[in-house]
C-alpha cells in the first residue's frame, strides 16, 4: 500500500467520525407558516387557546403530540370539547403507532437517536393522561363504550417504557373505566375495573347504586423535567405545585362531598409499576463512553502501526493499520450517534393530582362549585363544568388554569427563518428622471 492510499483511508475515517457529530439543527427549527394558512388553521379553534394550537403546524411532527396535548387541555378548560377531542385523537394515534405490541413499534424505539431530536411521545404517565382526558370527553358525550376502551388504552400505555413492560397501576383510569361500564349498564366489567382501582388505591371503592354524577378535579401543577450528568443523560423529574394534605370538597344541594385523591401524577412520573426510577438513559451514556474510548484506541494504534509500516515498506501491515483506523472511526461514529441527552420536554399543563367522587342527584346542576384547602394554601372556591348525559353526567374542574403556561412547551426549538419581504415594485413616479428639474 503506498502512502497516498493510506492517507486516503485516514481522511475517509476522519470524515466518518466528523459527520457523525453533526447535529441536525433544522429539525428543531420551527417552520414558517404563511399568515393566510395559519389563520385558516386557527379559524375554528377557541380564541384564547389559539397561541397553543399555532404551535402544531409551526413545530411540526417533532412536537406534534406535545402541542396537541397542551392545546387540548386549554380547549377543555374553555369548554370546547370538540377541539380538545380532535387534538387528543391526533396525539393518541401518534402514540399508539409507536407504543403498541408489535415488531414495527419496537423497531421505532431506537438507541441511535438523540433523545430531544426524536418525535415527542411523552413518558408513560403523560401518554396515560392523554387517554384519561379523551375518555372524559367520550363520557361527556355519553359514549361509554369508547370511553372504557380509551381508559383501558391508557392503562396499557402506563405499562410501557421505552424497551420494557411494567405492571400497570393507574388507579384513576381503572376507576373511570368502571364508571363508564356502570353508566353503560355493564355491571360485570364495572365490578372488575372498580376492584382493579381499589387494588392500586385502597381509598377508591365502587360507587353506590343510584349514583349518576361523576365529580373530577385537577389539583396542582405538572411534574417538571431537567437533565443532569456529563452528557445531560440523567432525566430528573421534579414535583410541581402539590398539596399532599389537600381537602377537596364539592357542594351539591347544600351538602359537602369530599373527593378522593385518585391519582398522584408525580408518583406515576417517577415510578414504573410501583418501583422507583432513579435516572433514565444511563445505558446510552455508558455505551457512548465505551465506544468513544475504543475508537480512540483503534485510531491511535492504527496510525502508529501505519507510520511504521510505511517506513518499512510493508504494504500488508499498512493495509491492516488502515482498517484499524476505519474501525476506530466507525466506533466513534457509533458513540456520537448514540446521543444520550435526556429529553426535557414535558406536558406542562397537567395537574399534580386527580381527585374523584361520585354522587346521586335528582336534577343535574348546570355547574358544581368545589373548594380546595390545604395547610400551605389558602382556601379557594372553583367551578366545575357539567356535561349532562342520559344515564350519567360528569363535572370537571381545575385549581390551576390550563391556559397559564408559556406559549411554547419546555424543550429545544429554534425560531423560523421568515422569508424576506419582497422589494416594492418600481412605479413610473419612482423612476429616475435623469436629474431634470420639474417643469412648471
């Protein structure tokens, strides 16, 4: 092997290594959406939530699920369940494309993609909550069979991590599935699901016969995410605004009905099947380190061996040395491709907890007032929206506004490259008169 060929191999190895380190910043760049196109998209969306809906075409498929989730909760608070349902359907369809039990879905959960460059699908607790809210809308519409199916789908999502399956333990989803079955007249399934709910939360029990109103309150603010570690590979989930000692009561016909804390969202965010999760993505960080070090050793060894081979004129040794350099470059490329950066995007208008109760009412009210009190927060009154049904009705409310969040979700994004404004066309009056003075 002559010196020119050996250098060619070395340059090729360098290019392989460098190209693997290039990050596609355009993937996190927002798209420019012409005003006419954006206005047409937002025309049927609730006015106060349009800033959240605008992110869906602007940020594209990478943040599509997250933006649909945020916009859906905002629309629900504004009592636009139709817009909320459409967004939740879009989010759930994308989620179930990846997180389902089939070979194609498993292949999509890859190690060799930078975490925050992937399309956002959320942690198990976020995917489960998308199903919870969609099920509530189905129940508000009196579609109890689809409601039960969606709640069961949420229980399945609760069991899926990236590459593992865990025991599902979302008590609120099981209870709501039981309630939907009860309202649908299916006592057998209702009994099974109420029992499942009680197994995961012994404060939940099957509602008495005759209860026809579901009361559900979102309390507190969403868990947050941040990254730690040498490569920002450790995903740290921290609790939002919480009230462990909260008392939530609804007022119905002069009677106070205490709601039960059915779900602790932070607990769901930091456990898998009831087991604590310390950090995620640690395996990727170890893989990255090992492959990077191996690549350095092979490239250094190959370069030294190649120098000696060329000096001695040993073509066979030079060829082997070149192969070592290429193998080292491939190892370093694999290390660069296995980006372990934790994805710190999160669904930021979720609550900290979900409280549930049921009641028997002869006449369903138009609204239900509920109060929230805790040692570390002053007592306040809130209002639940009521959606009346034939067999059952639902009242839903929040202590913290789903609209009180930043316009854009947490995480990386770059502003769109706005096309330059076209130059104004020259008119006859703008043309150069050649320096002639105007005539009178």
